[in-house]
C-alpha cells in the first residue's frame, strides 16, 4: 500500500509515511525543493532557502541584468561603447578609492591587467615608491560590484554558445577587446589614473 508524501507528493510505503510523520525519507531528513528549478535539494542554505548553488548563481545573474539594464545574452547584443564606458568608469572609481586611501604616497608604476572572456576581470595594480605593491581589485569588492553587470552578461553569452559559436566569439573578442581596452587605458591616462604618479612612472596595459 503506497501513499503520497505530504510534503512532496512522492509515492511512498505506508510504513515509511507512518514512521516519518507522513513524509518520505528525503523530506523527513530536512530536504526540500529548489525554488528555481523545482528539483530536490538536500539541505537548506544559511538563510533557510532550498536552492542549488548553480540555480542561485543563475538567479543572481538575472537580478543583476534586471537592475543594471545590461541583459545581453548573444554576442551581437553586446554594446561595445557601453562596455568600454562601464569598464573605464569602474576602473576610475577604483583608482580614486586607492588615491584617497594612499594620499601623499608617490606611485612608481601602474599596471592595468584585464581579461575579457569567461566574464570580465580588471585588475588595477600599482607599486608605490617605498616598494609596496597593491592589486586594488583585491582590496575591496567595489570594483567587482561595479563590473558585475558586464561580467555576468559576458558569462551569460558564453553559456549560450555551442562549440562553433564559442570559437567565433573568441575571434570576436580578439578583434574588439584590445582596441577597446586601449581606449579605456587612454581614458585613464588622461586623468593620470587619479593618482599621485611619480615622474617617469611606468604605465602598462596587459591582458592576463
Ligand atoms: Zn517527500
Ligand atoms: Zn535548482
């Protein structure tokens, strides 16, 4: 004799139901169902929500796309000017925060390292005259937060591509990104990176 679990509806033996207060085994052990995909999740997260890690990331991406208005999901939807402006603005803000926190410390070299493809990463790095090195992208989450709409848009695009399309997308990035990043870099140079640069300070843009 089988009866439905009172939580998830799975048909279970009456004896199991009796032993578990009406629940199937997984439900009795505290399992639930993902709020995104509806499939079984064995444990609730810290805030008591049943959601798969991947589903949580997908939901987060959708929220970011909605709030930022950057919802590109195909390569031809990329607004390269918006991407360029967004990276420039985010990187400038990051340098401004570094400048504020390091007033009066002269800087010997500045490196802007980037990777566009598998998301969007920018790392503004600098060496101070006293030899100290700073990767400002690790310093606080603000740059990451500022770039997140672009990062999740590029990630979303990449997730939707088959193998041939992936190759085409890599070619597209190779043809557009270096030029775009040079534009970002010259924008940064025009404002001296917002930093107190020592004379002869080396300024480098590089892909990683
Ligand atoms: Zn159940
Ligand atoms: Zn799920």
